[in-house]
C-alpha cells in the first residue's frame, strides 16, 4: 500500500518483543526523550493496552479521553489524540485498556493490519512536523503488533540480558520476516539493544557475546545497564532522563539516541542512491 505523496515522512520505529518485562516501554519513553533532547520532534504511540508509556510520560488514566483505540477503531486522527508531555519536543498518543479488545473488534475489518499504517500517513500527521514516531508495542505478537510492523520503517528490539533471551527472539524475527514478505516489504531491523545489563554478572556478558556473534551489526553498541533510577522513574511519571539526568541509565539512553541518529545518517546516502 503506497504512502501518501508529498507528505513529510517521520521515521517510524516499532519497539517490539513478544516477551514482557524486557524494557520495551522504558526504551520507548527514554529513547524518545533522548531524541527530543537532541532537538528532534518525537511522538510516542502507546499501542499497549496496559498504557504504561502513557503513565510514564505523565498522562493519568482518568485524563485519557481520546486514545489510540479511538484512532484505530473510530478513525480519530493522530493529531487529535496526541498530547504534549513535560519533555520539550516529546508528545504521547495515550492508550487505555480499551485496546485489549481491539483484536476481536478488528477481526472482520478487511484493512485490519493497515489501520495504523494509514493513520500515520495523513496530511494532518505531516503537518505535525515530526522527526520520529516510536510505537510501544504490547508484549505479544497480536494484531496490534502486526499493525505496528506494517506501519513502521523498522523494528527496534529490546533484548533482556538473561538466559533464553535469544531463543525468544527467533519467533519475533520470524514474524518480522512474514510481515516483510506480505504487507511491508521495506520493513527492516533497526537494531537490537541489550537491556538490564549487569556487568557484574557473567550471564549478561555471555548473552552479549552470543548476541553479537549471531546477530553482528544488528546489535547496538550501546548497552542499557540495570539501574535503579531507570526502575524508579516511572513511579514519578517521568523518563529517567528527567528524573535523574546524570544516572547511568540516563547516560545510556542518551548514547542510544545518538547511535540511532548516527545509524540513520549513515543510511541516508544509500537511500538516495
């Protein structure tokens, strides 16, 4: 399905892993904050019925009158539901538990896997002048995650530094390949970022070695350490970059944002050719 012509196209990245607790939402919030600090205009699309990205960026559940559910099921525009956050240049399209019924409600819609794709490619979205859209996916390979992959230019995969991490990655890679072969031929892997890394733990080092051996340059140089400040920040409804700007977690997510931009700049000449 072709993109709308002559519209500004923000880079759209789905942050996905079917396993829960690997740092998807934390990465969406803090990578978004890091990119915003670097002057990029960023929107986080909360596609997880748990709505943790919305909470983590300061939108209380009772204040989420218009959400990504309304965008997908009721054709409300993204510009109508997007909200500013306390972080300059960073917006959030919030979610509620209403999204948990989306799979069932969309099953009869023949365009069901293209709904997010179409919602992100309108003149109204182009007028938002965004540089990046980061989609926080639910912890499953359901219709919402497929929508995110179909809508995105790339997928960023947080990989927890724990036993069986790489085994769980294989199913996600298979799903990405299936989407690439059917609905989004240009979809690629943005990169795999190691999260919750404990340098004192031999297992973390083993997971890193295995990931780099098997996946090579797909693995980001940046590693996100296990850091208590990263864990505390959501309870204060803010990214760790705002909660404790000098913490190890904040420094790592800034470094990740810089690496994402660096990789993008390295790709641009090839994209033009």
